[in-house]
């Protein structure tokens, strides 16, 4: 029995997404930026699961699994990039990523 | 009833508060731990949305694997407090970000509020009249929705998508069956993606034998 309106979940997901966007916009540590991206992906997942529940289709949950997998791959590659930047610069700031310029 | 509202309120509040604290924390390790709190709260919400398998995967993969990876990198490469380089913060960056983010929030809320579930019922296949059954007062309550507890593991059976789901109430079974029937190609492509990610990581962090271990930055060398 779902007593809560769907808008409760959508509002929560929106809030989390917006917090993630804020982190990407104002933070200078690329690791925190990555965490904010994770937060945004999670808010998307919450929305998928909520819609899956309220519409009665399980597909949303399956998509959420795929999103989690993609997030794991993205984090692995992103952290590897950060580590290799760190090995060159001895510190990490988002501005240091400009060494990836071609 | 009131219990599930209460649980939702607590979980949502803690999730949002921890997310805000993640941004407010000075120490990145604390940020990571606050993010773990948010993820655990989201897992609780998945339980409320009768997705127990996803809740477990959320805790295992996000809190267990991804955040541990973050913490490893943080603890190997960052000294607390030393990584803040306040040079070249754009002028008015925070203010502009705040304004834009508030605009974005109301934009998304507006976009989602113009959407109602009933507007979907016309687009769902005829057999999937579950939505109409949910809404219609005279319709018999659809199976899977009668659970009184907010934590019931039963999920709405997929309407007519897979045969023989009528009696099944176990979510992991349903998820697995659906994943390996309708989404098999995506599943296999995901394994390719993971393989590509593994290879990419190995190539990226490989120690180059030609370079000395402590590589001096080109700019500093000049």
C-alpha cells in the first residue's frame, strides 16, 4: 500500500539532484565533484524506482541496476584519471585537469 | 500508514542533511562518510518502495565498493587541509551557482508537477491496466499492492510481460527474470562496459618505465 504521494519522492530526488549540481558548480576538489555526480546519479535512481513502483512496472528497478553499474565504471575510470593527474602535479585541483588538453 | 510517512520523513531529512553536510565539510574524508549516510538512507527508501534487492545492491556497491574506492584514493593521496588551493576562484562563482541552482530546482519541480501518473494510463498497454486499477474506486485491488507494511517485499507483478509471474511475490526472482529476459542485451553490454573500464584503469595508472617515478611538472621545469 503506497500511502505517500509520488510527489514526495520526486521532490526528494529533485532536492538531492540540486545539491549534487551545487557541488559540481562550487567545489574545487575533483573528488568532491565526483561524489556530487554520484549523488545526482542516485537521485535519478530514486526517481526510477519510485516511478517503477507507482506505475507498476519493474523495468525502472532494472534500469537502476544498470545505472549503478555505469556509476561504478565511471568512478573507477575517474579516480584513475585523478590519481594519474596527482602523480604529475603532486596536488589535485580541478584546474589541474587542464593537462588533459590536447 | 502514519508509520510509513514518519519513516519517509526521517529518511528523507537525514538524506538531504547528509548531502548538504557533504558539501559543507572541509575534510574530504568526512564528505565521503556523509555521502555514505545519504546512500544508506536511499537504500531505506528503496525498501519502502518494495525494491529490496536494489536496496541491498545499493548498500553493497555504493556504500561498500564505490565509497571505499573514494576513501582509498583520499587516504593515499590527500593530506587533510592541504588540498585546498583557493587560487582562481571565479568572481561571484558561489552566488551565480546558488541562483542557478535555485532556478533549476523550481524548474524541475515545475516539470514534474505537470506530470501525473494518470496521464500515463492511456499509453500503457491494455493488459497493463494496473494503473487504472490502482486509481479506479470500483476496481479490485491489484495483486501485490495489498501489503500493509511499508517494508513488504512483494512487488507489483509485471503485467503480462512474463508468463507465470502471477503467483510470484519475491522481488529478486522477478528482477532477475525480467533482467535476463527483456534486458539481456543491455546486461551483456554492461559486462563489456565493465571490461573496458578495467582496461582503462589499468592503462591509466600504469607506472611508465620511461619516466622517473616522481615526475616533475613541465611548467615547473621550465
